[in-house]
C-alpha cells in the first residue's frame, strides 16, 4: 500500500485479493483461521489462547444432526447455558451463522427448527455481493468445508 489516502474498504479489498492470490497460486489456506470458526477454535486450543469451551465439532451434517438429537445431554454435560451452535464456514454476521441454545429442554423443544437451521446453513455460502471485495472473498469462502460446532459461553 503506497497511498496515504486509503480507507477501510480499500484495506479489506487488498487483504482479500492477497489471500485469494495466495490460495490460487500457492494453495495457501491459512486464511481459514479467520474464515472458518472450527479452524479458528482449533488454532486457539493448539496455542493455549483463552477461549470458550468447545464441546463438539462436526464436519459431517448427518452425524451432527444424529449426535445432537441423540446425545446432547452427554455432549453438553457440565455446560453452562446458554451454549451456541455455530456454522463454522459462516463468519459474516449477515449470514446469521450462530444460534443460542438456552437449555437442553430448549434444544429438545425446538429440535425441528434447529434441524432445519442446520440443514439450511450447511449448504449456505457467504456472498459479499454488495462489497467491492466480493469476487476475491467469495473465492475463499466458496471452498470452505461446512462444519458445525457447539460452544459454551466465554467465562471471565
């Protein structure tokens, strides 16, 4: 960057372009630490960052649905509610990739809508269509593998 007159959008656009170039020309996928919540949480754990507890990560939709429905009590044993169900591959707030689970009863009582949410979000891909960096950022987010995690609150 060689200009003094650079704004926030230009910085984001430059960053997206450089990450897309690194992916396309060098198969670099380190951008996933930012764009994939499962990867980010794994990075935090490996590097001993303070972080909320991650109870389970899934990269298989059928297993996620089956295990959440059948084993939620075991998976969330000892948890403090609310916990949060997150689509790993959806990091933009506009994608609404996180929902709270207020209790095990809430999970059971809301199961039909939670299962629909999982199914819909699993196939959903972010699209910055209205932003100048859309083409480059979409190159990154389009190739993220879908995933789901359940995370506890951040206890301070």
